[in-house]
C-alpha cells in the first residue's frame, strides 16, 4: 500500500486538488487536529483501495468525501458505543491571528453541539461551497430534504452561538 | 447579534489548513504499516493456534506408534508358537466355565474369556472373494505379521479409536507393553484366526466391548503360507456384508460346555429321540481328527460329550444318529 500510495501520480494529483477541503471538512467535524488527521489518512487509504474503480476524475471529490462521510459516521457510532464520555475540545491551531482563532474556535465548539448530519451539511455547503446536488450525491436523500436539514442546522448553529438569545 | 445574511463560516475559511498533504500521506503510511504488522501478528498467532490444537488433538488421540519403535517385535517361528499354544499352562485346565480369566493382569479392561463354547450347528465356511476381502478390509499381511511376532502370554487387542474413526490392532505383551500393528477404518475385526485344521493362531479381543459370545461366521482366505480362517462375531456390519451367513449363524443355539480338571471338554447336547451311533471331531476344512470322544446319557434328556481336548481350537463335532442323519456343530475352545 505504501509504495502504491507514493507511486500513483494520478491519485496524488487528484488528491492534492481536494486535500485542503478534505482537511477543513475533517477539522470541522472532529474535535481535535489528531482526530482530523486520522480521518484524512484513513480516507486516503480507503480511497486508494478502490481508486481503480473511479473512471471519471471529475467524480473524485464526491468519491473521497463519501468515504470520509462514511468513516466519520462509523467513528461516531464507535465512539457512542465505546467512549460515551465527552472529549475536550482541541483549541490548538497554527493560526497566527488570535481574534480569528477565537471566533473560529467558538464556531467549532458550536458546531459540535449539532447532530453529525447537520454539521456535515453545513460544512459542505456553507464552508466548502458545494452545490446541493453534490451534497446529495454524498449523503443520499433529496434536495428538498437537504434544504430543510440545512435550514434547521443553520438555526441550531445560531442558537448554539448565541446561547438561545438571538435578538435579531 | 447574528443576521440571516451573515456568513458564520468566514472565520473558519480564513484559518490556514494546518495539515499538509505530506503529513496526511505520512500518517496514512504509518496507519497502513501498523495494520500490516497487526495482520501479520494475527496470522502468526492463528497459525500457531491451529498448529498447536492439531498437535494436541494428535497427541490426545494417538495410540503411540512410538512404543512399537521402543519395543521391537520379538521374532518367533510358527512352530514355536504352536508348541507354546498347545501347552497353555495350568490356568487353562481349571474346572469351571467362564470363571477363569486368561488375560494378562496388566490389562484390567479386558474381560475374562469363556473357556469353551459350542454352537448348535456348523456353518459352511465362506470363502473370501475380492469383494468380501475389500468389504471386510482383510489385511493378510498384517495378520501374518502378528502371527510372527506374538509370544505366549501376549494378547491381540482391537481398539476402537473414536476420535480418529479407526480401529487399531495392538499386541499387548505379558508385561503390559503395547505395540500398535495396524490401523484401519472402523470395520469388524475377526475374533479368532485359525488354520484350516482348526489350530488357533491367535484370538483378537475387542477392547471396551464384551468378549465374543458368538454366533460366528468363518471366512476362509489365502495367506502367503496357506489358507487362514478368520472367525467373525456377527454384528450389524457383518450382517450387511455377509447377510446369508450372518442370518444362518444368528439362528444357532449356544450349547453349554465346560472344561474339566482332567483337561477334558464336556459339551451338553440335547439327546433327542433317536440314539446316537457315533461322535467324531473334524477340522473346519472337514478332515477327521483323532481326538478321543465319549458320551454319557443323562436322565434329564441330555447327553454329555467328553472330548480329550483342552487346548485352544475351533472344531466341528459331528453326531451321527442311528437313522443315518448327521448333526454338525461348531465347538470353540478358548
């Protein structure tokens, strides 16, 4: 696996295009940098296993994020079964701007209070700028259902940030 | 305050990506290497467990063929063997039937053998053709090997090894040592091997089962030094292989017989209405033997036939009645 990981230029090229988005996605989903790095690494390994089945490199983004989504859901399930206690939120970052860091940390903390599927929708659409159709490709379901979920997710996130006292 | 149009994720977007592609690839390689190592260890453990359990199973079920290496067979000629068998020692001449154990004290599982047994009719001996030899898995070579190596006091024992689904023929020495001779699929093993003349080469006891009580079916087969007769006890398997002979044999009535202190075998035969003219002893192949015979009528309606014969043998007794009819029956001396 290691050899083919480094020796498959087509895979590396496709991965490089979406790596940063994949990291943002993982960082927003998970509670620590380590967890995010593990999720990204696992996704890469899994993606390489069935890489030969991806004929259209344009579909690589959906392919990789679908793997990341499934791995994350599996981790969540495992965590619920074996580690039901809450984990500390990791605020460490290489970010040089403290004020940006604080806001980002607040949003990440608020995101952790949302259900996993709501969190994913928000990240993909609002953070990574995916179209609704692309998100449906990863998560399944319908665009109408996704819109409703997005609406509820955004409302929940606002409430989480303001502590339920949004006076707009 | 948060408005509907406010972009909540703008701060997150401003954050630099703190995990590079190189770091992700390095982590993926580390995870992959760890998984491979774990998989290799699991395979090695699996192989060790399987090998260990196979070895354990083998050791638990093994009848120790190593013993046969440690105790090499003692060669003995057939003549020597017959001289020894014909002089079985004082235990064979004890007076009561069924009460005298002829077994080695080193083998308490084996039950005592009956000293004498007579069957109410004599069966024609079945000559083994290829089909019967295959069905009964007759291994003449092993039979002759055992005949060569056994000594007086040894016992030949068939042991059913249920774990391996096989039957092994072992020779248990007088001292208690056991030598494994041959193992086959579970088949009926003969209870006695004789020459066509009726002389016993050896008996085979069945470990864990009652000693043979008859009825018997005799199968004649050729060996390297002449024919042999294999005496089988009728059971379900034999009934399937030799249905006619088994059916006929099972219908026999066992006669009461015993050994007397003067080494005479006595057989109690229902006299019937017609008087007897003669009683003769024959070998299984039909040849007449010069064994002295006397018979005494009793008031209870039976006749006691006295044979001057106490050594292990399998013979045919023929009783000729005054009207010319002949009754034949099998007589077995243990």
